[in-house]
């Protein structure tokens, strides 16, 4: 489609769009750049417990979600597109963990790229541990969920299991 005909803004926001020199636009949908989860994989998200559950969640995020600057900032946006920025991935992660009975909080801190980077902390065996959904993604090299790239400055929201 020639760009002069106009692409719908919603199409651009939910697709990877490239404007070519000849004025044409090519689009790759989000589904083609991430793997769609099967029903069995989605069902695993309802059975998370302890640190093993966190490992399962990290593997799911790595396979089915990815980080993208300017992408969704909420649970529903990440569910719809498969992409989120650190705010969206943290919101999605916190809500999945809450549904599984974890105490979880979204925290914020500064790193060299942002003064408002967000990630989650999960209470397991009485201790708060880091769960960094952005760094788990392929974009950031599939790091362990306990990795972090910022120093916490505040707790944004806490979800208690009870």
C-alpha cells in the first residue's frame, strides 16, 4: 500500500511497520514475531507456585511476549498485542502472579535509560525477590528473572494474595 493512501494509526501501533524508500509500507503483525501460546501453555499460567512457578512464568514470557519501547503499558494491552514496555510487562506479570496467590508488588527505579523503569518483586518464602519481566524477554537476551537493571526508589502498587 502506498504510504500516501494512509495507514490506519491502529494498524501502525499493533504492527511492525516499515516505510520503504519507494513509498510503500510493509507490515508484519505482532503474531508473526512472537509465538502464539497454546491452550495448554496458557493453562500453565493458572498453576504457578513458589520459585518453580516463577521459572515457568519466565519461560512463558520469553517465548510469547517481548519488550518494545512505546508498546502497551497495561495488562490488557500486553494480552492483546504480545508486546509491552517495562510498565506493561510489569503490570501483566503482577496480575498473573496475583491470580496465582502470590504477594507481588510493582516497583520503580532509575537506570541509565530511564528514571522510571518498572519491574516486579514477589514474596516467596517470606522474602521479596526480583522478577524482572523486561530482562526475561528475547530483546534483552533472555536473562534470569532475578536480574535487575535499576535500583528501586519506590513501590508503585502492591497486590496481596488475601
